[in-house]
């Protein structure tokens, strides 16, 4: 069995992930390590926090520095705030300056909260004033850090495979798809224009996992193929091997979540009458043309349907938790506990969870029923998203083991279904294998 541990007070990107995890469990929607390429320079924002509990999204830009820093680093945050037209920034560092008064005055002038010299005992106390929900749990903190670690490992694996296999199209396509969705389109201010560009990107790479699997078998990546080949499906989901599909499905769901968030932002700003962010028309000569006309009709109808949900504003936070923490599945033997858990972590009422789980069905109608599959008829007593990324399924399985069983033991989970326990263990083992690898 592979044993994976987290450092108490890490350095570098792991320090950023620790800070991010605190804000994640504090109730924010988190975007991390956003990059903009300017000629030969690469500019990066550590964290963007979005609070969806008010009338409009409240946004913070956060920089986390584990090593030495200077005033130029603080001014960089102010520069990002001006560039993105945001008024709230936080600068967090382990290294404290001796001239505390000057640091404090600088932060006030720049509208940046400067938090310095945090240690393990202090971090939570220093950050809790920003928390939307005060349901801190040390397990949640650890599991979110593991979730970010999974993401980091998948990114490393993709970069390595792309570098080592320049002749294969799938790695080039996946890398560009991921960069465009995560970074390039982040900087589009108008929400409906962002949705349009995201959807174009989404449609540029249709069935990308199927295409990846097809190329693995030696076929052409650009073949018109809609379904993952059975051989690759079996390796990924039955044998639970670490395949390229773990990467491609992660990116596909990341793209869907990004579109969902942008859709929610559009509906909020439209409701508030903020046309700088929700202007959904443009002019050709004297004629006004609706931007919505350039989106699939199913999606625009989905926007209307989504707007009728009482708590749709909380769906981005809900889906971040459901995908990257709960593993994209509901454990049916513990469905009541899963719903209560999701409600506690995301701010939704328990009776609203089923509606929230329909969001992908509403925005991305699936020809073959909904996105959630009930596998109880196959001896696996779960409802799970179709073609989800297996390392995150493994994280969700491990979460259930620690929360629902005595002594965190697999055997103490009260599970029905001939293969439920076996599959949860397999996915959890795969996650451990991924985290233990060097890329």
C-alpha cells in the first residue's frame, strides 16, 4: 500500500495550495495559477476567490509567497487588481518584514491586506475573517490539498507526455484545450462573450477522450469517433489503470465547470443590470444582433431554465466540491449523508441538492439520458458522472472511507452491491499511485 503524506507548512506551489484549501473550505469558488502570456513573459495570478453569497460576485485576488519577498511583489498584486478591475487583494507570506508599520501603510494605500509570518497554528486564525462559512475541518483541508496535488500531477503528466511524444496529436490538443479554457479565456470580461468563446473551444474538441483513446490504439486522432474504444474504456474504468483518459476527462469536466460558472455569472450580472459584464448583443451597422444566437439553442434554453432555480448562484461552488472533492459520484448507501455533507460544505439546502445535480443536464443535454449514471444494476451501488476522471473518483472514495466508517476502515463501510467496495478500493489505489509518481 502506498502511503502519501502532506507537509505541515510547505513551500512554493504547495504553500499556495495550502492557502487555497483554506479559502476553499471557507466557501469560495477558487481559480488557481491563472497565466497570461505576454510576448516572452509569463504572468501568473496565484488565486482568484469568488464569493457568490451576495447580490453580485465578490472577488479577491490573492498572492501567496512562501519565501523572500519585496514591495515589488505587493505592487504586482495591485497591478493585477487594476488590470482586472478588482478592488480587493490579499498578500500572504511566511516571511515577515521588520518594518511592520511601513508594510501595513503600504497595504492600506494599495487596498491589499498583507498577512505575514503565518505558521500552522496561525493561518486559520488569520484567514477565518474572510470565511463565508465557518465549518472548518482539518480533514477537508487535507483532502482539498490532495485534490490540488492530483491536478498538479495530471498537468505534469500531460506536459511530460507532450514533450516525449511530439508526433502524437492528442497531447498537443489536450494541452491547448486546457490552456485556452483555464487561462486564455479567463481574461474575457464580458460574461456572454466568454461563454461563446468557451463553447466554441468546447466544440472545437468534441469527444476528445474518444479521439485520445482512438489514437492510443494506433488510429488517426482526427477520426470522426464519438465513443471511447472498449479496450481503452476497460483499461481505464474496469482495470483501473492510469491512462491518458484520466487527463482528458479531467480537462473536459474542467471546461464544463468553467462554462457553468460563466453562465451563472452572466445570469447574475444580467439580473443586476450590469451591461459591462452581461451585454448580450452587438451591432452590425444599425442592427442589433444577439450574441445568444451564436450559442446552441439547447444551451440558451438551459440558461433560461437555470435562472428559475432559487439557488443557482451557489452552483459553481457546489460543482467544485462535487467534482474535485466528492469524486463526481453519490454513494447510494450513504445518499442521505452525502446530501447533508454537500449541503454543509456548499451552502445549499439538502432539498436543493437534486436540482443542483441537474445543472449539467440543463446546460449540456446528453442524448443518452442524464450525466449521472446509476450503476446499482451492475453491482456497484453509486450514481456517477459519465466518463469522469478516475483519480478524482479515487479521492471521493477515500473521503467516504474517512467520514463514514469506523476507524477509517474500508471493511467498516456498510455497502451493498457486489462490486461497490472493490471498485472504491481500486479507484482509491489508483489515486495513491498517481500521487506517488515522479513526472
